[in-house]
């Protein structure tokens, strides 16, 4: 997993999206503050000012969620706690070191972990996003099964690499 995490960070910091067919996803839907790209075939649903995306309507081997957090931009420690609380149902969580950086107008902190739920092993990527003009942090969560990670790892890395402020 370390290799894939380093690859994701490298993509985040240096690469642009390499998909031939992709679609832009804005958050929030009204008055967006950030955008990212997903493969054109992925299912994207906006609900209650949040986004949920999966590879297809019937494939939940990868679940991407984007939502505004309660923690404001000056409350980094509170945002970290809030982000980790969103995955508290997972057991045996093993967190990697936090990766921090800036990209295309966004402050970014990536928290990666492995854990387990009733379906088995899960790979967890929590991306805290801060835009200077935003009221609160935004959390992009990507949770995948082993199969989902194996199959969609490049798409996940490209999605993270495509994040930018609007």
C-alpha cells in the first residue's frame, strides 16, 4: 500500500489527469469552490449538498463522498478528528503519516489508512481540502475494497491529482 500512496501523492503534486474520457465534477453543485475529474462512466449523485460517486450504479467497490465539514479553516486539528470520526466504524485501522501540500489553489492534507469492515479489508483515503475563501474544510473520502483498489487505483489517483479550486 505504501507504493500506491506514494504514487497517489506524486500524481497529486505533479500530474494532470490522464484519462481520455472523463467528466468534471464540481462541489458544491451551486457556487462550486472546487472541481475534480472522474471517469465518464462513474455514477455521480448530488444529495443534500454532498456528492456520492461509485464506478457504476451497481458497483460499490469504491465509494467517493465529498461534503463540507463542520471544522473551519483555522481548526486543522478539529478537522483531522472530524475526518477520522467519519470512518470510526472500521476496525483495526492503521494510519499512514499525513501528507500535506498545496495544489491549484487548495491546501491539502491526505490521511490514508487500511481497516476492516463486515465486507473485509478496506482502503481509506481521506482528503482534507481548504480554500482560503471557504467557510469550512471540505472532506473528500474514498473508501475501496481490495478489488476496487486493484481495479480502480489509477482512477482514484487521477481523481486526487485533478483536484483544483474554482
